[in-house]
C-alpha cells in the first residue's frame, strides 16, 4: 500500500494539471490517511492462519510474523498521529490590491478569520510557510517504508537496504528546512555520523558472509547449531558485534550518543518528533530478533578441541548490551542535569530510556521481553505527546510575541528566509509562566514528564517497574540498583521543567496582557506590506494531545488490554 501510494504521489506531483491542485496540507493529509489505511490492512493480515508461524516473502528476504505485524500497525499509527497536527498552523497570503480595505476590515474586527476579510481583496497566492512543500509527504512515506521493511528483515542484504532506506529518509527530513542554518547543520552532522554507523553494519554483514557464505539469518542460525569450528564462531561474533555497534550508534545508545543532543536540538521540533520515535522502534525490534535468534549460540556445546565456542560469542554480545545499557543510564541522567535547552534535555532523557530498553533486551527472558515491548509502546506514546505539547506551546509563544509587537515580523519567520526556526521552543526558561496562559497544556506536559520520571500510577511507572522486576528475577542486582538510582536522579530535571511551568513569573519576551487562550480557536490576523498572516492551532492537534494524555493518566484503570498483548507477543517469540 505504501509503495503504491509513493508511486501515485510521484506521478501526481510530476503532472502539472494535478500538481496545481495539490497543496502541502492536502498532501500531508493524504499521507496520514495512507498510513492509517495501511495499518488497517496490516490488521486484516491476522486472519491469515499461517501468520503465527511466520511467512517468508520475496524468497526469504523478509519474514512476516505476529510480532512484526503488531509493530507494523503501531508504527503506522504513530506515524499518522505525528502527521495530523502538522499542517494548517501558519498561512501566508499575498494580496495584490485593496490592501487598505483589507487592513481596515481586520482592524475593525480583532477576531477576524479568513472568511471575514473583505471579498473585494484579490487573493492570488497561498502557501504553507513551513519550508516543507510537497517533498515532506514523500520523505515520510519512504522513511516509514524503510522502518516496516526493517521490522520484517530476515536477510543481511534486506536488513542493510531497509536501514539505509529509513536512514536516508530521515537525513533528508532533518535538512528539509534549507533556509535554516541550524537545521542544515543538524542534517549534515546526522548524515556523516549515520553514514559511519552504516559502514559498521555493512562491514559486519560482509564478515558474516565471508565466514559462512550465507546471508539468510535462518540459515546462519542453522549453521551455528551444527558447526564446531572456532574460526566460524570468531568471525560470526566479530560480524554480529559490528552490526550491533552500528545499530546502537543509530539509536543513540551511550557511549555512541554524542550526535543525538546536537541533532535533536538543531532540528525543528516537528522533525525531532520523528527522529526520536520512528527510527528507534524498528531498530530496537530488529535487535530483539537478532539477539533472540542468536540464543542458539547458547545451546551449542563447548567442545574440548575448540578454543572458542558460540556460547562465548553469545556472552560477548550480551555483555556489550549490558555495558551500553549501563553507560546510557548514567550518561543520560547525569549529563541531562546540566542542560538548559528543552530538546537537549529530552535527548538525554531518551538516552536514559534506551538504557532501560537495552537492559531488558540483554536479560532475554520471557518476562524481560514482555517489559521490553511494553516499554517501547509507552515510550513512543509519552514522547509523542510531550513533543506535540512543546510544539503547541511554541506556536502560542510566537503568537504572543507577534501580538505584543506589531513589528513582529522580525521575531518570526515571515522574512525572506521563510523558515519556522523561531516557532520552536529552545530554552527551558521559555516555558516560564505557561500555566497562567495555557493551564491545560501545562498540566498535560506535567503528566507526561511525571510519566517519564516513573511516578506512580502513570504509564511510565509500570514500564520501569516491569524492567526492574525482570532484572531482579534474573539476578542482575547491580544493574537494577543503578537503574533505580538514576530514575530518582532523573526525576529532578523533570521536576525542574514542571517548576518553571507553574511559576508565576512570565517570560520577559512575552506580553502578559496578550495571551492566546487555549479554549478559543481564533486565528490572529495582521497586515504588513500587502501580506497578512493567519495563525491558529488545529482542533486535531488539541484532540490528539488530550487523548494521549488520558491514555498516560488512566492506564491503570484498564491495563490488561496492552499488558496481555505484550505478554502474548513475548511468549510467541519464545515458542511457548
């Protein structure tokens, strides 16, 4: 479905007779509908009887099973939710004639909308001032397609091609705002370091093929179960380690995390949402498949005439995950305490969450995998809602700045550069006093932050509790103690944000007399040199924030639906 949609959109954009009717907002809406509809089609696949044991696709390059199907639906749903609030925020209209009449009509009605403006004005051009254009939808579809293919990859070749398809989409997405110096810098840095990690993955796959002559993962696992040659085991271990290092680099696991805070901070918030969620889901599930498949190493007997066994290789990879988990927990917490920028702080928060996920992955038991899948779900929901709220507050702050100074074009994006860099909230101090002007958004953001900190009875508490319980049950007492300590420490920088939100002091850059009320969907209209700007937040944006907040807050009332689903998935992985 996604492939067909990509081809149709390319043809539609290329044909001038169709292209003139395709606005960026329409293309974005079409993309969201495509993702939702693809999720419905993936849901229908569960009626196929053989899906439980798995279905090979394209000569074994991909393997569709019950876990990949569930995660496909989840990725498509999250992708659609990210796209829905995006368009329709800022409109830029050029007026050729009767600008004085337009100015007078607007001044006479402070609550004017686009429909209230004088019909005598000749409006000939309209565009979304986001810098996205018609390329945004195609890039989103390409990146989503790569993520879905990566989830089902069962061959080294398909794995590498899928990760590159996903990565190149994200590289372009990070640099899509070409007029923004920060976005361009972030995208270039992401591309260079992401290309380095891809080299590690390709080198690891090449080593595995060199020692085995195989690229299919099932065939490699079968070879492991019957082989006793130390040369093969050593080569396989080195190749798998390089692949894991490459993927750990891409998910920003410590100590391979240095690129993430800079890229997340410099990218526009709407791009950061995609970077922090979508690529990580697919890569983490692929690591789960690789590591769970490598458990066959653990059952290979150590022969007396071999110096190196597959069991030792399994332990090396397990220790690699544990070390990365330990560094992620400590660095993500300690370094996050010193951050003054909101997206850099959330970047280090993400690194800390990656530490919990890698700990659950390294334990590799039915209970830990259950907690692993559940943690991915709650992390995606909480992180998505957090960034959507920050995005909304950034739009409202820009409105307040613009409204407080009629020369506000110099504050915003309506200059020759036409970027939305100034719509983003960068510093934590910009959230000061938001509870006074936007109490509902502030309360929702506080709930998300408390959930990230693991405060009961919110959704994030249950995910951390499940990981810690599985670690204690498996004898990983040191890692459990470290995870508990860093969770307590990390709560301090979440509370710092909450304290700033609920302070009575208003940011000096925002006029306290001109706040945009949350419960009123009234666009702001102003005139400047034959241009007017209509600014508003969509109802869908508000509805998604409300829904996700209620899910996080009220999860304890009906937890069985999600918990039972994750438990079934973990049991199916272990063939129970």
